[in-house]
């Protein structure tokens, strides 16, 4: 199994704060490095 998995748990944050904190993951998705 060569695929990597990242599990992110943001418990207790509002949607806007969680979205802001996940900027790195959003960048990976936009660059087609993650799905």
C-alpha cells in the first residue's frame, strides 16, 4: 500500500475556523496532489 492517508479531526471549531486551519490541505486539493 503506497497511498498515504491524512485524518484531520477538528472538534469544537466553527466551520469558518476549521476551513481556515485547513488551508494546507485545500492547497493540495487545488494542486491535484490530494483528492
